[in-house]
């Protein structure tokens, strides 16, 4: 994978600075061209949220994180929102070899 460390660091910083949102149990992944190219066309992000959140809370979380990430990104952002149950049943992060960037452990989904 050819992910630019500066992109991951910038995304982590943007997420960390969202002080008005409870990020307990939230996992954010980076996938797509940003993990394979030094000149990606966009930034693909998966937001995995705990099943305890209802749909309106999950959408509010996505919107708030989108604002924070868009403020620092020089590229279009494409965000996918998945509950824990959806992530497990679809295995989407695994299928996309997504990189976990929040919490900042840097693991590839498996």
C-alpha cells in the first residue's frame, strides 16, 4: 500500500478535533485509491458506528465527521456509513482492504 502518511495524519487530526461528538466505539477506515496511489482522485472513508446509535445519530455523526475531514482535504470525500452489524455481515472493510485510521492503530481490516 502506498498511503501517504501525511494524509492519514491529517485525517486523524481532523477526527480528533471533533470535540463535540462522542467517538466511543467509532472506527474510521481509509480505502480506495488513497491507499493505492500517491495521486488519488478522492478520499474514500468508511465510518463504522456502534449499534447503540440510532439512524439519526449515525447520520449526525457522519455529517460532523464529513465537515471536519472536508475542511482539511484537498480532494473530494466519499463516505460510507456502516453500523457494527452491517460491517460484520457485509465484510465491506475487509473486502476493500481498508486501513483503520481511527482509533489510530493503522491496521488493515481483516
